[in-house]
């Protein structure tokens, strides 16, 4: 009996892994047969126009969106000096490995000299010499989201089923918080990012070839989360709360306090999230001895996986500006979470006549508490610029 159950669970895991197979979307953006570089490409869900994934075109105008789930989508393209463009909606099926979008041709923006409009808001995506910058607050779709969801939609970033982060297909990405290594990886890192509200983020810097000031291990790249900071003297703070109404209720809440006077700056940030997700699986398998034989065993399995996470993130910082070029700081931070996972299911095995031979009910649960405190003492010294 134990061998049968082990075999059935192995089958379940193999099938479950096969069902999460994702599709890639590729295309090209041009204007007057010339490639458009640094155009912002958004993949949006047809149902609610929510952003699912983003990309930026390269020097040849090409873009690629990876790990796209089954569903209906459309693409929106924006580029400086050109009119916005939207494609018709299209479907992604489980049988698709790569979907090629017909070349997208942009039209020049219409110039109107009768009026002048000054826009001060930063663009959602900026391409700079050494990095790609995501201005988190520039997209209203990030309201109520987590840092993990912002990262998941970012250009060139992919996250597998084991929460491993890769950048442009390379694993081993280093995650920085405000220019300092996070020293988190795997589940600990994703728990932290899922509990960090996007409302606390200012920018997301993606560097495939990090500058010399970063001591990056390997060549996978660096992703730097820059949190919001207030440089004004005095005391200030903010409180944010988000409620997500889905099959299971979710919430993300945070409080940020800051006090600055002359050379001293003290800041405290705390966030809490209550997250609950589920997956329903239905599996049907037919068995036979060899290709020449008829099927003589049938398996039907229904499974429901529910996992809950309650991450608490705390960060206390103190900075002292010893001079215009020297800053000394202390950071106390920690991630604490109670994580639960529960799987229930029913397995039916029938003979060649579809008569029930046996059935198995199973219920498994696990707990994975996370406690990850950290202490950081840092000193920043700005070197004088070389004189020509």
C-alpha cells in the first residue's frame, strides 16, 4: 500500500509540474522600417487590463516575454515621440511554447504647437547607461501590490516554482536593499518581498552588468530595491493599508516613520501581510503494461493545496552625516513569518471496466516558521572627482 501511495504522489507531482508549463511571447517594434529601442512593452490581461509582464525592446527593436500562463492577453507599447499602440487580444494555450507577435509599427506622435503641457511624473520604465529603472510609484497598478509582484512583472526577470530568481536567463542574481546586500535567498527572500508593500518602494534598479562599485558574485547581475526616503528636517510618517478581496481575503499594511535633524536621520519601517493562496488540481491517468495492451487501470485524483503566509518585516536605521562626503549608518532589520501549508485530496483507482478498486483520502500539513534578524554597520565615503 505504501508503495502504491508513493507512486501516486510521484505521478501527482510530475503532472502538477507539467501543468505549470509556461509560454514565451516574442515580437518586434519598429517605425518606418527602423527598429525602436527602449520601447516599453506591457502584457495585459484581457479581463481587467492588469499588467502581467513587462519588457523593454533592445537595439534591434525585439522583445521577449517569458513564463506566460494560459489565458487571453493584449499588448500595449509606448515609446518617446510615438503614439501609444495596443494589439488585439489573443489567447495563450497550454500547447504553445513560443508565440510570435506580428511586427508592431508605431506612428509618430502628433505635434500640437497651440498648447504646451508640462508633465513632471517619471516614466514607468527608464533605460539608463548601466541599468534599467522601474519607477514603482509611476504605475497606479502597483497600488496594493507587494515588492514581489513588482519584481515578477519586471523586464528580464523570471521566477521559477521554487522561488529562484533569474535575470536575462542567468541564475544567482544578487538582491540589494538601498544599495546594500540583503543576504537573503530562496524562500526567505520571497517571504520578505511578499511582505514588503510596493507603497514603500521608490525605484527598482535592474543591472545585468553592475557598475564597479558593486561587488557582485558572478555575472548574473544585481536587482536593487530603493525604498522611499524623506530628506526634510523634522518628523514625518505614513501609514498604508490594502485589502485584496479574492477567494481568500488578503491584506498588506505598513507604517513608515522618519525623523531628521541636522546630521542625524532615524527611520523605522514595519509591514505586515496576511496572504492565503490555493491551487486545485484534477488528474486523470490511464495505465497499461505496454503499447500493444489495452488499458487496465484508471486513476482519478482531486487535490487542493492551500498555503498561508503572515510575513512581518521590521527595519530600523540610523544615519549620521559626519561630513558632506562621509556617512555612517546602522541598520537593524528582520523578517518573521508563520507559514502553513495544507494539502487534501482523494485518489480513485478503477479496473478495466471502470469499477472502483480502491480509494484513498489524504491530508498533509506542514509549518515553516521563518525568523531572520540582521544587523548592518556601514560607512559611505564619496571620493573627490578627478580634475581635468
